[in-house]
C-alpha cells in the first residue's frame, strides 16, 4: 500500500509492504519533503513519484488531502449534492477561486459523511505523476478514532488535536459528532480560547467532561498545562501506548491524523 499525504507545509510518502513482498525492500518506507506554505506541490509530488517508483506495485496510491471539511449526517447525504453542499458551507453564494473536486469519506461510527475537496488543477498534477489514485481525508481516520475512544453510550468528550500552527477541536456525545473546527493558533492561550469557546456553545460541563489532547508530542503537555486551571479532567494521549506500540508509532514525523487513518 502506498500513501501520499499533502499537507500545508509538507508532503509525506509512506509505503507499507506485506510479508509476501520483496524481502529486499523494507516493510515500511517513509519519506517527508518540506513545502513552502501555499506553494505549488507539483514538483515535490514528481520527486516522490520518481524516487519511489522502483518500489511501487500496481496498487493505486492513496492520496490524503488536507482541506477544510464538513460533516453531513448520513441520513441527509446524497452523492449528487455533495459539491453543492460543500460549496455552500465554505463559499456561500460566492464562486470558489478555482474549480475544485469534492470527495467524501464515510464515518460509519458516527453515521456521518465527511466532505473534503482539492483544486482540480492539483488533482490533474497528482494524477499526471501517479496515474489513478484514491483520495481520502486524513481527518476521517482521526474522527473515527475519536468516536470510538474510551466512550460510554452518551459520554461527552472534547478533543484537541495539535498540529504545527493549527488545532482541530471536536465535540462528541458517545459516537455522535456535534462539532469539528480547525483554528490557526500561535500561543497556548489561543488554544485555550478557541477550545473553551467551542465547548461553551454546547454547554459543556468543565468539571466533569474529559478534554483529550492528542497530536504533536511536543505540543501536548504545553496545551494540557494551559487547560488544567480551567478544566477538571485533561488527558494527554501517548501515541505509542494508544496504539499498543505499533511499529508505525516509532516514526516520529508521521502525522497523528495519518496514523489514525492507517490504524483504522
């Protein structure tokens, strides 16, 4: 299996080989290339495609797209209206700056559907280098993990997922997701502000609701320390322990959201 993850500031390539594969090749092959935020990723995609062509099989490459997402209840989802719904959520009545292709991932635990998108031009660049691919949102694995993590039937939980300069905040009741928002942050106080604002919108009880911090290891204790004066129960996720010390947890740069997708 081959995965390409296109984030804002980096592109990751991951190959997972089965025991029946060529034993002269490593079971796990991981490669990261830095990107200038907002720059065209075509050159990096080409480099990765060429560099890893020797170890590629006929399997399609799974391409993770880091884009804004919208969660739609499964009962209200229609594939034919996915593009219109995504357009309305993120642009209202304004036309998008560039034509984009809208995709969706199922969230079976939450009875939801996750909508995400990639500019049509970027899709063309990826497919020119890699051929037929399968697109997915790395947030689908993250939300599936959140939905099933140590929960009782109606337990309320707030998750803070730490990335380089952003956080993703989610609110769950049992398996059901009620909110998932991304915020740009510069300080731990920014994290505290945005997290508490979202939690207050749902009447979260700060004395009994678990606030669970995950993501980049170096940011977790800082965020947790900022939350603890205001939140009674703060839990820090140790990635290795969370996934039973799976070999993939030994790759320090592997993004947590991509790891949850792979572990699902």
